[in-house]
């Protein structure tokens, strides 16, 4: 569920929507959600001073509901 939500959020930001990939990896310390986008869209996902990336992490942390998820 978290992967689909993150993919939906990132797809709304980028220009190359077909190149958005979200992968989930299981580690000892919890889950990691990894986002891959077209190189031209990287700046849009990160945002100025990382504000967009930070906002995405905040939203996904709220959706995780207490689970240990890194993005």
C-alpha cells in the first residue's frame, strides 16, 4: 500500500511519469522505499534544499502508522 501511495505522489510531481519506479526492500532495521525517476525529474523530486523530499518522507511516515519505514 505504501509503495502505491508514494508512486502516486511522485508521479504527480514529475514530467516523465512512465519512468517512476518505487521498490520496497526489507532490512533488519525496517523497510526502505526506494524511488527512481528520470534524471531530468530528479530536481523536482528533491526540491529546493530538499523540501519536497522531506515533505514526501513526512507524508509517508504518517501513512506508515508507526511502522519503521525509511524513504
